[in-house]
C-alpha cells in the first residue's frame, strides 16, 4: 500500500510500470509466497 502526496503523478507511475512490463515481457512472475500467512 502506498499513497502519493501529488495524485497527478499516478499517471507517471503507471507509465513507468508499463515500461518495466514492456521491457521484461514474460519474465515477470508473481512471488510464490505472496498472500501466504507469515506464521503458517
């Protein structure tokens, strides 16, 4: 979770994200433990 003090910068953040995805293509994967409880 994050917040921006300048909401208009959200567009720039999204553009940067699209650039990363375009550069990495299919190499982007989800973390295998994302969402799992820490103490299971």
